[in-house]
C-alpha cells in the first residue's frame, strides 16, 4: 500500500494530537522515567503498607465474586461445547477438560472450600496468561477479538497492573515473533507490530486505570476512617473537658447529645429532633445573639491552628423553668453527612456557680424533729421564746463571711422552704490564718467530744469514689445560741465537681437530725432558785 497519498493527513493528525495531548504524553514519560529511576524502597511507610493490605483484601474479595459469575459462564461453555465441536472430537475433548477444570476451581473458590491469597492469585493469573499464549501458539488462526476479550476479562477479575502490564507486553512480543517465524519475508512486521501493540496498550491501560481507581477509593475510605476516629476522640475529650456536647443539623435541630442536655436540664423526655432554640430562654436579645453566633462564617484565610472555637454565654431552660447558664463553644462542620449547609458541634460548659450547688433529693433533705417533752418537765416562768433576732444573730455568728444563700421554695400558698444552700467567701490567698478568720472550719460545727472521732475518720477517707458511713455525730444547732442536735446518720461522699476550687474536697452528709434530749438540759442557778420544793415521804 502506497503511503505517499496519506502522508499529509498523517502529518496533520500528528500535529493536532501533539498540540492537544503533548502535556499528557510528557507527564506519562516523566512518570515512567521517575518510576524506573526510583530505587526500591527497603521499608515502605505505614500508610503505604496499610493501603497495600486493604488493596490485597479487596482483590481477594473481588475474585471470590468473580468466581461466582465465572462458574456460570463455565457451565454454559460445558453445555455448548459438544454442540459447537461435534465434528472435531479431539478439540471437543480438550475444551471439555479445560472447562471442567475451570468450573471445579471456580466452584471451590466461590463456596469457600479453597481460599487463595494475593500471592496465590498472582501465580494463578500468570498461569492463565501462559495458557493463553500457548493456545495462540498452537492455533495461529485464533481469533484476535477472542484473545483481546480474554485479556480484558483477566484484567477485570484480578486488578493488579504489576501482573497484567508485563504479561501483555510479553504476549505481544511473542505473537510478533511467532508470525515472523511463520511468514518470513512476506510478513509485514510493522503493521502487525502496531496492531498487537495497540491491543497490549489497551489491556494494560484498563488494568492501570482500574487499579488507580480502586486505590484512590481505598485511600479516601482510609482517610475518612481516620477522620472519624479523630472526631470520635475529640468528642470524647470534649465530654471530659466540658459538661456536654451537642450536634445540630443544618436546621439547628438536635441530632446527637440529648442525654447530656437531659442531665444538665434535669429533663426526662427525649430532646432528639428538637429545635435548639426551644430550650433557650425565650428572650429576644439572647435569641438574636444566638442566631448571630451560630451563623458566623468560617474564615478560609486562616489555618486550622489559627482558628479558635468562638464562645457565647447562653441561658437554657431547665425542667422546672429555672435558668441554667452555660458557655457554648461552636464549631461548624460544612457539608457533613451530605447536607447542603453545615452541621454545628456545640460544647457546653456549665457556670461554676451552677456546678457548685448540689441538687439534694427530697428523701435526703434534713428534717429537724423536736422530741416530745416529759410530763414532769415544767417550763420556767423566766424562760421565754427566743426572738427571731437572736436566731438570726446565732446563725450569722455560726456562718460568718457568707457570700451567697440560695433557697428552694415550693410554689404553693404558704411557699414552704424545701432546701437552703449557703456558700462562704473563700480567701484569695488560702493560708491557715486566713482560713481560720474568713472561712469557718468544720470543728466549729461539731461538738468537741465528737471532733476527734470525726477527724480520724476523715484522715482515713482516701477512696474519693466511694461512700463512707460514720457513727452518729452531735453538731451545732443553728436555731440556738448554744446547744447541739444529733445526726443519727452521717457519711462522707466524694465531690463530683472537678473544678480547681473543688479539688480535694468531699461532702459530709448529715441525716435524721434531732435536737438534744430533755435530760441533757442543765438548769442554771436562777432557775434552780425559782423551782418549787417538793418533799417526799
């Protein structure tokens, strides 16, 4: 065939291709050259080893799936082979034997009887290429289309370019050499070589593209798993640092973290899918501040190390319509779970004042009980009820340097007091002198005869996570200027507050309080003088 009429067209085609694809060709050549010049790495990185292990597992699983499909193809081949080669019994027998072997092997692999590792699969596919080359050498009239389909099936069933690229190049060289030996001078070497080279490049390209695609997907999955591990670890650390964390969707509805909100707000109903604005104090200024705070855009010009989570003081509504002050830290998660907007991760930290006030149960609220007076006890005419002023002065002397008093009142007609919490003012520089002068010590509340027993019990209390029962104690009665009341049940409990001001602290819980008995009352000398004398016979 004369090439001269086609030369202008070929030159134009080469020029257009060079203009449009020269960059890709140069990059491919550089990649091949750098790969050839790169010395073999004696020890790959941990990330590369992890990716290789995941790729090997994927190859093994994919070949099991391919075996389930290939045994169906082998069954059809077994059925149709006698019909197609009925006149050629030797060929029919050889093909039937090959199909039976392939059907048996694929059935064993598909049913899990035989499990091939990655190295075993490489040896198997090298054998497949050797079998395809031997078939071509024995039958030179073998269809080129069938041989190309055979190569493509091998590339799809086992994705490993390290096996397919050298095997396809070797098969192309072998085919060219075989035709040269058979045809001699009459053989057009250039045309056949280009034809076989195109087929080899096509099969090799399929193998490389498939492997690159699978590797990129596995690398993305590994990065996703690592990101999820980091996020889970961060949220676990956030729960330890803060009092809770909440995940809001792009509609500001609660997706995760309702348990911590129930604990903070003393609620029992589930808050999942609830709008976060509904649990805020319905104040227009606070709602506006929250909307502005949550809609702050991310600063793309800053790096991850320069971005700090913004903070806002908010007021939440508890189950009893009380205000619960929290500091909210906000991090926006863009396009999380495929949403168009952003999810919002909120870290909640309670007010230090809110944490310092324990919530006592109704059953554990101390109740002062006055025992029945003896019938023989006579109230003295000179003894009058103490005024409220004396009670107040006694309480103030016992609890001096008060900073805060909180009273829990029930909302009924008489407004009965259910709980009273008092807080002392702590000195800025805590020394023995300042503690004695500004903060009352425990010894001032306990009867002197019981102090040594209580002191030894506190000294032996080392387990901060458990509860330690104590014998009954006599403590100062707040409603008297002098006198004590007995706590029949006393115990030491750990303080759950981990703030710096509450470090190394514990609770002394006194229950079943009762005023001192009548026989412990000692009259004074004027009282004895006013008592009538009774004679006995």
